C-alpha cells in the first residue's frame, strides 16, 4: 500500500491500478483526495497521506509519504477522528502558520485491537491502555466492571470500542504471552479450515507417488538444530570425494499453494514467533512440526541445492531440484561441537563427513570475511520456571557447529538469489555516513581513534582488529552493529553489505518465514519456464515485501515485549536492591543494561549522562509491569 500511495504524488496510470488498490482509490476519490487527469491519478494539494504516531498527551504526528515535507504534521487530539498509533491515514491540511491537519480517513489500521487493564480512579473503573498508558472509559456498565478483579486484561476493538475478549489479569505471569500477542494482534490458534487442510496431508510421504523427484533417500543427510527445536527446515550432506555440498530445505511450497486458506493465514502471520518456552508457528503444527519437517528416519519432500566447489572453494556448479530425502540423524549443536572438538568420527558415516565439511566451511568463512563482517555477539536466552517466572538468562555463544550450518545456508541463499532478477531479496544497505561518524566519536572514548574512510569494510576490519587486541571486541561490535542499517526484504536486489554479497535472499527457512516460501514458488516457476505463473506470483510483490518487513519487526517486538515483561516482574521484587550494569544508550535518555547474575534487562536512568558501555552499579527504584518500565538510579561508577 505504501508504494502505491507514494506513487500518487507523481501519478499512477489508471490501467496500472491493481484490484487490491481500486477500493482505496475509490475512497480517496470520494474524499476528493485524488484527481484523474489524462488517464493518471494524482494526489490533490491540501491533503497528506502517511503513518500516524501519537504522543503521551494524545497529540498526533503524521510522517507523510511526501518526501518534500520534512517535518511531521501535527494532529490535535480532537482531530484524530478515531485513528490510533501506527495507522496509515489521509488528512486534510489546515490553514495556519504551523503544519497541522485533520484526519479524514483511516486507510489502514495498524492494530485493530488494543489491550487495557482495569484500574479504579476515585471509585470509577477505567481501562488503562498498555501501549500508551492512557486511561479511558470502557463500553460496559460500571456495575459489570466492578464485578471483575482490578487489573483484568481486556481486548478492545479500536473501531467500535467494544470489549472483544478477556485475556486474564495483569498480576498473573502466565498471561504475559497473551498480552504480548494481543498488543500486536497476533494469534496462537489457526482457523479450523487451515487445520483441516493441513491434516489432510497425513503423516507419511510415500516416495512411490513422486517418481519425478530426485531420490536422495540413500544419502546420509542430517539436521543440526538447537536442542529444543520442534521443526526442522534444513538438512545437509557433504560428498567429500566430489566436493559437493547438499543443502536440502523443507518443500513447504508443495503443501501450501498460493491463495489457499493456509497460505492466506501464513501471509498474514509472516513469521513464526519464538518465546522462551514455546513457538507460535507461521504454519499449522501438523505441517511445521510434522509432514514438512525434515524429521529423522522419515522420507520427506525437499527443495535441494547441490553445490559443487572447485579447489579454491568457489561454486563452479549450483544445481537446484525437487527431491526426496531421509535424514539419518537429528543432531543438536552441542553434539556436533563435541565431534568437531574431539576431531573424531563417531558411530556413523555422518560424522565422517562432518569433519571435512567443517574444514571447508572454515575456509568459506575466511573468504567471505574479505568483503563482509564477523560480529562477536551473544544471543540472550531466557529460562522460565514452572510458574512462568524468570529463572535465568544465559548467553548462547556462537560455536563451531553454528558456523558450519550458517555457511552452508549462506551458500544456498546466495545461489538462490542469483537465479532471479526480480522477486524477493534480502538486502542490507551501506551504513549512513552520519552514523559512521557518530560511531567513530563513540569509539574515541575507548582510545580507538580512527578517521573516516570511504572503504567501510576495511575501516571496520581495522576497528575490530584493534578492539580485539584491547580485549573489548564484543563491546565494540555492539556499537558497530548499532551503526548499521537494518536488513530488509525488497522485490529488487541491492546486495548485502554486512555479508559482502552482491546477491542475497532467504531460501532456507520456509517453515518459519513467508519470504522463503515466496522464493521457492518463484524458483520453481522459473525452473519450469512458466513465465505466466512467475509473473502471477509477482503481483503486488513490492507491497508484499513492505508488509513482510513490517511483520518481521512486529514478530521481534512481540518477543521483546514478552522478555521485557518478565524482566519487569523479576525487578518488581528487587526494588531497592543494587545490580551491576553497563550503559547501553545515552542518546535521548540514559539506559543501563543489567549485567549481573540476571542479564539483559533495560533500566531507565532519569537525569543522568554517562559514556557508552561504562560499568555502573544501579539501584532499582520503580517498576511498572504494565508498561514493562524499570526505573533505576546510578549509585556508583565502576573502574573495570
């Protein structure tokens, strides 16, 4: 939608308006927002279209799609016309010195529902919005509201203001996942029609029905995943004699056809969402954890790359075909690390090819890092007890087994991107010069004095080398990552700066990413020279990519909200106690990251300024579970 609305500023041909955009166009015509002139639609003067933000005092700000308008346009609370944070709106400009407007219409609601909890204000029960912390009257009698325990969580329809669901209670830690999902209008359960369609595929694959596929069931493939993984997207095998790496990916596109109920639901979800204790899958579990999943000792349909490497480990041949495999072993990362560390092939022919493959992937990584980056970052894991309370927060380090799998997947992702000129790509832009200069200023605090260089790859490599010598590589890498742009999906290929690849896409996780499913469909149509289907699959691909970028950010926000809520519950019992932290942000407000026995929680420090990464002792002074805010006070600077 965004790309279509932006095009209206320069004109859209009447013949090029898709079915999906015709209804929007009719609404805009009725409001006199657009005009048809010489078979092109143009946005009229006096109107703006963009995304709405709302401050804590209920003043709105529109970030317009018109790049000529640099400042946000103010919308007074009385002129919001029922619009909420994140909505795409059309607004009429008002006369005056300041850029002000009145919302005429909500073109697309960001979130259809809100989450509130009940609170008593002078004996009157109101709903406090968890996202904005603003209170409002509820569409229910005070008598019925007073029968509910205070803190009751309610889901509210943003259009009608009706109560549509009772989620639980703000004081119950078992409700945290439901709060996080409801805040972004995500759902745990699938419609019955999706479940029925998914179950219709059964539990077994009979390879006799797939004579046209390449039969690889004799090859000793294996999967390597976290110990608690439930779905297995990818399996690998290395033919060490012919120097050929097989990367077999679950053939989800065979089971999920475009525009079917499952496909519609998967597209709306976009991505699986991962909580510490459970995953909310993009596909029904009978697909994601069963017939699509590359389970050990089960025949499964796969979309497979066979990549032949030359003596310099360059890909001299990249074959892609539909196959049937039978994974002979399900490894977890720790088991593979044990094999790689001991350098002993154990028990099976699988481990005998894992060792030479590891040597190959080490060299592949060395070659890759000549143009790309390697960041030493740790993933924080959150472990909960049986009562859904925070138990521990260990860091998960990248190990040799992670690296082995990563470089195999990168080979497949890169090979897939080469096969299409238009479709869906994973792009990562070059960092902004302003951010690089700010990075250099921040690094000078640690005695890392570097001047700006136009070759950012070499500059960052120098910074990393020096920070490694000083023993502060991880801390510096955090700052470098912060200075980078976010990787995004696009219908055109712009390259991946961080990886150093000219072409890159996502091919290897169709069970949990809709982007990969789209790519599989495009590659199959391309392989069959089915230009009609290929172009059909590309319909509205630009808008689809923009929507998936938004869904990816939302999936991250849901997971982060859950973790922040768990941190807040833990901190509520620790008010007055002092903990080790480091300063993680000091741009607008000072934020300290907990770095004690429990790690990762953000603590907001009011009226305080400090260098980045400075070690400090912080006393927790205030906690609000609803907003997940933890407030603290620095009581000591540490010289470490």
